[in-house]
């Protein structure tokens, strides 16, 4: 029996295991959960999924989702004013 290992990779190179698959261009919080729009504040840390890769191992596939942090201008555009 194999299990998918799902990781999110932060811009700094750190990674964290999550329990759900993400979509490309999905906006997520620091824990990998989808954010609800509009944002409460432009100072909210929001990431966009920009790349996905997978590697097969003996214990099952490892799926990596790479994140990029939105700039303050981008978060201001999707936040309440």
C-alpha cells in the first residue's frame, strides 16, 4: 500500500507536509489552506501555487507544490479597502 506525500515548498526553500492537493494559481495561506476573498487586510501573507512536481519512490509518490508570495500591491488589489 502506498500513500501520497504532499509537500508545499515555500520561496525560502522550507517545506511542510499538507493533507490535500492544491491547484495551480490557487491562493493559499501560510499553512496551505485556501484563502477566502476579499482579504481582510492587505498585510495578510498570501501565497500562489505556481509549480507542481512529483517523484516516485518505493513508499509512494511525493508531490511538491511550489509557492510564491504575493507582493503588498497584489494583496491590496484583492483585499477590502
